[in-house]
C-alpha cells in the first residue's frame, strides 16, 4: 500500500495489519507540529466527517518533533493497529507526514466533503522520508493572465499536496501589473488591465478585442502568503526589471525612454523594447516598490527578474549615454547590470537576497549572495555554481510547463519545446559532471507556468498536471531508484484519481478531451 505514494518516499516497509480511523480517533501534536495536525484535522475532518479531536494528550494519531530525525523537512511515520506516530525533524516534516497520511487513505480523502462513509484505513508499516532538494519550486505567471485569488489559494494546496515548497509569483510584466502599491496607485489603476490580447502565437497582430485584467490588494497577497506558510510554501514575489515593464511605463510614462509616445499596457506577447530608463528617479521609484514588496512578502529571497532586456532604446537615449559615461561603461548592457545591482543593494539593506534570471550573470550585476535562475539552459547555472553562487535550475528545454506536452494534433496552442510527462520525470537537476563543491550550490529546481496561452485556471490545470506530479518526484525523491515505469503506474492507478477528487482538469495521459483543445488558435513549436 505504500507503493501508492507520490512523490516516492525515501523508504517504506509494510507490516501486517491496519489502523482504522473512526469517531473516537484523536489527533494530537507537540506545539511545533500543531499546524500540521490542524491541517490534517481540517482536511480529513471535511472528507471523512470524523471529529478527529485534539485530545487526549496521547492521541491515537500523534505528531512529535524530534530534531534527531534526519531533515530538514524529514519525517518518520509508524503505523500500528492501535496508533499512528509521526516523528518529524521540524514543522515542515510534520506537514509532509500529514500529506502522506492523506495519500494513504485513498482518493476519497481528497474530497471537500463527505461522499464516502469509509472505512478509513491506514496500512501498518513504517515510512522514512525527506526531500532531496530544499528548493522545490513552481513559477506561476499571473501577469500575462490574471488568476483570481481563490485560484491561487487552490494552486498552493495543489503544490503542497505534491510536497513542493516554493511558489514563485510573477506579478508584473509588459501585459499587466498585479500588485497594489500604495505609493503609486496608477500601477494598478492603469497597469492592471489591457484592452485586449493576442490570440495564440500569431506573428500577425490578431487581437481578441476583449479587455483583460485584475490585481491583488496587499491584503489579498498577505492572505496568500499566510495560507501558503501554513502549508510550508514560501511565496517568492517577482517584480521584473528593467525589461518586461511596459505596464508600469503605461501607468507612469516618466519611467520610460519615449517621453513623446504614450504607451498602452501591451496587448501582445514576446520580448519588448520598452524598458525602464536609467534616471535616478526611476531607481527610487522601484526602490519604493520593493519596500512595499518586502513589507508584504517575508520570503528571504525576492526576484528582480532581469531577463530579456533589449538595449535599443538606451543606445539612442542621451540620458543612458550620460549614465554610461558616468559609470565608465562601454556597452549599454552594463546599464542592465547596474539597474539590477541597485535593486539588489537596496534589498540587501533590507535583509533580502535577490533571485534573478540568468542574464544577470552576464551583465556584471551579480552580488555574491544572489541566486541565479538558470532558464536558457543549464550552462548559466553551471557557470554560476562553479563561481560559488546558489542556483535554481529552470531550463526552458525541460521545465517550462507552458510548452507543448505532445505532438498530438489536438494539443492546445502548441508552443515551445516538446516537454512530455516522461521528459519531465527524466530531468536531473544536478548537471552531469558538476564537481561536488559546485553541486552543493544547486538549491533545487523549478517548473515554470507562463500564461501567455493559458487564459484561465482550467488551462493552467491542463498545462500543470500531471507533469507537475513528475516534477515533484524529480525534486523530492532520491536519485537512486528512479523508475519511470513505476512512476507511470502509480500515477495512472492511484494519483490521477486523487487529482480527480480534487477537481483538477489535468491532461489525460492519451491526449486532450475535446473541450481542452483550441482549434484554430495557432502555436509556434520550437
Ligand atoms: C521566456 S523565462 C520568458 C517569459 C516567457 C516565456 C514563455 C523568462 C525569464 N522569460 O517572459 O513568458 O519565455 O515560455
């Protein structure tokens, strides 16, 4: 029965017998594990209708924190006919044990209310578990298409159900600004919506003429952060600078390089030449923005973007040329590094580290404690790790879940590299041949869900699942014992029915359902 678990645990030994949950079953915890116990009572209480009372003190299901258990985030689970004991290295380990218990109870335990009357049975035995990597991330792009708050909370639950622990929220881009900033209200008044969107990956300008928008208030974001923290998920916010900023420039034209041309929030996809200017006032503006960001997001790491910054406007700008002279720069790309460096220094003063896309390693912008997101491949990650920087592996050839899942003729809006479920499962985050000293700098890996072509939570479900289940196993489970066939069997026999019970509209293994196709919307496969 332990061979249903996904991601696969470090080890599990079955024993004879089973533990039955009933109206008398209590769930009790050490103070350090109380949040995990509360989650279990709440979640299983809803699905089973059982009271799962927090007393007596030596409950039938008991959570204990013991730092001698291998961690971080580790747990030991011992199930006997009359007791379930979780011994966790820390609160996160206790939470992951609770997730494992829910999986062991079967798909009905994933429903939000009582449908099945039981019996609710846990198999006896022992599980020992801990993650392979500390950064088990997923980026959600809420800038290209907004995801309403309840969808984000649901997505956090789905990440936690797969033992993933970082939600990288891409909050701003050319096509929309999604975070309320008190000091600069026009960022959301003007920047949070656009007049329409490009349909598919047309090169021609085919427009749907349908306004799109939305934003989170700071209280919405604080709620997301707290909800995620209770589920051991850290929300890493991204404000992308100095490129991918047209929505901000539309709201505050003084941030841009084209004072005579009024820009709109961009209704198209792709790389955009409208980047920030390099005035002191623009640096100050974004320092103010990041002050509000750190106020809302306690994450030790804050993403400043730094990807895809065309220098065409700077080449023509007297202000940029003056700044280059002042800084002794011969290449305008140095301004990209300078801008990111200014943000990094500002965040460092506030006790935060920056995360940036791998371009920041090439433009002279890298403070020693910066974390590099290696996206254009693995090479930038290798270079950064060899130089002693921490890195998160996000290669677009392997971990971009907006990219097409198959060459099936009905695959909706097929863009990017072919990235099958099996390709994701086979991904190895530590590049071959990386010396051990550098491999220690690979914090983990991250799957990316960019949403140019995912215009609703239903489309995000389709792109994310089941590939995110394969990704969970890449970052959680030990490298030894990796077994594609075993994974596919667990997925098909046990895990998809959990996703069904949760209401996840994943891509069926044999291709999209008719209503998941997008006839006539062109992609652009690479
Ligand atoms: C590249 S990844 C981008 C994103 C796009 C994505 C589409 C990165 C740092 N930049 O802006 O959404 O490709 O797959």
